């Protein structure tokens, strides 16, 4: 399978006055749909292209709410962008993803610059993993057994078990790295969005055989990364299923950057079909 890097996909995009067109190749698919983190990353890039050119350089993506409405297949997608409100510090922007005339996803991004405050800074520190990344062998990509997009990632379980292990785990801690050669050149907020959705729900560990799962809604809270962050290093995602019933899973995740900084907090509703 030929791999197309994320930076190559972004370079190919077609900018229009109120929208941006992208193309999704088969190596970014997740079963019959595209990897949701890629679709959300496209939406953030489109928000920047259409609305962000006139913003100050210190305006950062602070939150992203995503609803996945229908499967996003291989091929062309168009992301329409609308600025909902621009305040003194906070800007809220909507992105609607369409494919073949159908609305397939809806996102709202919250962008904000730094604000004067007397509140002291609170910067969480990444807890030590149960197993360091160097002590874990990488899992080979096997076409047909793992989703295509996983070929772009190095995933290593520091705690918990991989999907379809017949294990009772409700939590997992995973080291993640984008193996694309140009990962270090990507915009930090785009890579944060991508990595924050790259790991599977720990609920899949309960199954003995492959069973599909799909994100329905996803709320992401981001923190700007430190300057000179080594983006091509291993990130870490700590995931916890909070509740599961009727084929729906409620979960939360904490994403840590390669340097150990808090990159994002995520809350998600996932459907499972097994």
C-alpha cells in the first residue's frame, strides 16, 4: 500500500473563498470510512485558511467540537467555513464537511489568544508510564487486519491491552508516533488534533474477534504546545472508558506531547457493533 503523508494531503488542498477542498486516499481509511482525526484536521486547516489569515500569530485553537454525521469515504471532500463570532479574544468558527452533496461532519472550533490574568499557571506533568516506549516492540502493520490509516502510526501499549484481546480492560495508555518523514514540519495544532483521535477505544479490548467501532461525537480541549516541541517524537494517550451501555461507550483521554506537556483533553461517544 502506497502511503500519502499528511503534509502532502495538506499541500494538495484547493483553497476557495469560503471553503477548502481536500482529497482522501485509501491509505487514510478506517474500514468503510475515513480516519476521523484526519477529517477533523482538514476542518481545522480549512478554518485557518478561510478565517485565520487576519488573526494575530498568538491565536491558538483552544477547543474543537466534532459530530461525525455519516461515513466519509475515499475521494474528494469540501469543507465550508463560517465565522460565527469574533470577539476581542475568542473566535468561534464552524466547518461543515460535505461529500457527494451530503453533509458528513460538523465542527465548531474555538480559537483564542492569551488573556491578561492574575491566575497562576497550572501546568500538569505527564505521569510516568508503566512501560517506557523503548521497552516495547512496535506492532507491525498487517493489511486487512488493522485499519489502513494505522500504517501511518507507530503504536505501542504502555498499559492495557490492544483491541480484540478478550481482556476486561477499560483503560489503556498508548505511545504514539506519526511515522511520516515530514511529521516535524506539520502545524502543531493540526498534529494534536490528528493524534488525539488516533487510538482505539479501550472497549475493543473486550472482544475476541475484530468488531467495528465508530466515533459519534468528540469534544477536544487543546493547550498550545511549547516552542520547539519535537513533533516527530512519541506522544502518549491515556484513555479511560467511563461508562458503556446499549452499544455506546463514553470515554475520556489525555494526550501528552513528546516533551511531556499536556496537549489535549478529549471526551468522546463511541458506538460499538459487537
